[in-house]
């Protein structure tokens, strides 16, 4: 038990990671207690995992192991660039985060930042599908250039920049792919275009992973310089890291495709209707005589909503 607790302690304490995680969890819990108790279990669970998984790799002993094992570093980047941002986008947490953030923080700190025209222009630029896709794949290639990897692994500052860039870019990309579907989206991309993007980004990642897996010489000597943990052979470590770069991102794209396809079919039921089946009846509005429990919000609590209803009735943080 003591070994487990020690593993959860920071290897090199990062106040930034700890403060960011605590602030996000506290604001979300406050917002959930105010307006989100009927939001179900899946979204809060996705948000919790989306916050705690990056924290585990950035501020516990997992970071130490990722510095000394190439295959684990590829898992770390999968979490930072794919899994955690994907979960955060599915959680659609902005309304609850806003409701849970103290008013003085919203008014005097967040609102000036989020209403800044230069920042909004930059955000819209980075959310353009072509640029977002190139950046998403390009960052993976950049940090896996052997000379870049060597310099990064030997510099604490550069290592932090690498991890931060992967997390931020992952959030931007997956928010564009599977974020809330509503009229407040800054950049709207059709379901078909998103499916094409998710397939397209898989190809260069698979090629890179295959190249690393089958390469017969050591590409990343930085792990020998830092010292590999255990008795794993360098080429085996590299092969496992290549497989993690090859297979796992493709699985994430497949899950993303399933989410996007399900939303497309829900929005257009004819896509999933069997030949000859009658068209689905439109959902009727509630009768004026229908009894509703006090405090029930039809947009928040309706289980037949489009999966993003929580994002609609609450004030937006990002202006259009």
C-alpha cells in the first residue's frame, strides 16, 4: 500500500498541474451541485477521467517512468493528445464550469480573456478543419523527430512545453470533432467532413508507428542516456512504443467515428431507418396540462435530448 501511495506522489512537484486540476474539479463540482445533478453519470465520469488522467502523467511518478521508457511515453502522449481531450469534449463541461466559477473570477479574470478579439480570432483560426488536422498530426511527428526528442528529453522546460502542447492541441482537435453539437459552436463542421478527417489523420500516424516499430536501429538514444527502467531491451522498448503510436491512435479515431456517426443518425433518423420502415414521428411538445416536477428543466433533464442539452440553457462563456 505504501508503494502505491508513493507512486501517486509527485516525482517533481508541479504546482501548475495541481492547481489546474483542483480548480477544474472544484468548479465542476460546484456547478454540478447547482444545476447539473440530473445530468446523469456518464458526463461527470468523463470529465473526472479527463482531468485525472493527464494529472497522473504530469504530476505523479508515472512521469518519471515515462522519461525512462519509450513505450510508456507513447502511452503518456496518447492520454494527453487523444484520450483525455476526447473525454473532456464528450463531457461538454463549459456550462457547469461557468456555474461553478466564482462570480468575481468570471467577471474580472475570465471574461476579459475570453472576450479578447485577438484570442477569439486565433481560436477560430486554429479550429479550421484543415489547419486543426495538420497541427494534430504535425505535433506528433515534430516531437518524434529523433534530434528534437533528444533535446526535449534533456531539458525540463522543453519537456513541459512538449506535454502542454500535446494536451492543448488535443483539446482543440477533439472539441472540433466530438464537442457539443449546438448553435453556439464557433466553427461548424459537417458530420461527413469530420468522418473524413478522423480517417485521414489515422493514415500518417499508422505510417509513423509502423516505421518506428520495424526500424532495426535505435532512433531515440535519449532513453539510454536517461537510463531505461528494468531489463527491457532498447529495440523491444522501441517496438512497443511504435505499436502504441501505430495501433492505439487508430482505435481512438474509430471510437470518434462511432460517436460522430451516431450523432449523424440521431439528427437524421432516415440514415438508420430500415428499408420500408415508417418514418419516425416528430417529438411533440409537452402538453400545457402535463405535470412536471419542480425544478425540472426540459432541456437539461430530457433523456431524449441530443446529448448536448446541458450546453444550451446556460450562459455561454465564449461570445460569438
